[in-house]
C-alpha cells in the first residue's frame, strides 16, 4: 500500500493530495456505515434478549405458589387474609398464651436447679418477667392490631376444628381441617411403606458414637 501511494504521487504530483482525501473520505464513510449497521444489529439483539428475559420473569411470577392455601370452608376477612399471607412467623399466638407459656417454662427451668438457689433465681426471673410484661404492653399500634387479628384467626380455626401449617414446598401457609391433615399423614405413611420400629435405636446409636472416638 505504501509503495502504491508513492507511485501515485509520482504519476499525479499535483492531483494526488485531492485523490488521497477523496479516497480517505469514502473509506471513512463506508466504515461508519458498516459500524452503524453492526450497532443496529446489536441493539436489536439486546432488545430481543430483554424481551425474552421479561417474558421469562412474567412466567416465573405466574408460576409462584399462592401465599395461603385454604382447604377449609372458613372465610377470612381482608385483614386476616393479609396476615396469613405474611407467613407462619407472623401469625402470632395471643399475648395471654405466650405469657402463660413463658411463665410455665421459666418455672420448669428453675425447678431443675439446686433447691438452695431456686429462690434467688426465681426472684431474678420475676423481675425480668415484669420487665418483659411492661415492654409487651407498650408495643406499637400495628403489633397490637396484628395480635387482635391473629386471635380472631385462631378462634375461627379452633371453632372449626382446623389448624394452620406450612406447605412442604413454596413455604405457603395452609389452613386445613385436623382430620384431613391426619388422613393425609396416614395415607403418606401407607403409600411409602413406613413400618414402626420394635425398639428405639437412639440409645444404641449414641453409645456407638460415644465409643467411636475412643
């Protein structure tokens, strides 16, 4: 290419500069056109890719498991349904039930201690329980409202002999009659050929595990 440039400059000494500029300009224009076409193709491919991803995302959204599966004839209000949709961890037991369970478990733990120090720990536990009780009574309005809604849900479920559990897949909240739940468990055990063990193997396994390091 360099040699050809020298030859052309020798043949057309006065016109070669003009020829050179025109040639460079045409080449530049052709290259720009070529790259513009490539950019348009890349943009079109990117748009198609984004459309495909949005379509896949919509399909995934549509295939999500429902938040709450109601297998009973119990009807819930809008607020109750919204609380159920939040999941099992948000469906709290009424505050009275939690408080009674906490006192009972605390007393059970204290009775396992040495009798000589039980009174001292009982005194400390009483102070701590009072502090927890006062804190619970100063909870915000939303929390109190959720407790009220949860209490209504449990009253409806108890009256209909139903229960709340979590689905095996999707972590959905399931409302089901207790009898139906027990029937499903029984059917599952029968279909998978589960058999009761004659003895509890736990102690035997623990003994083996203990002896293994030795």
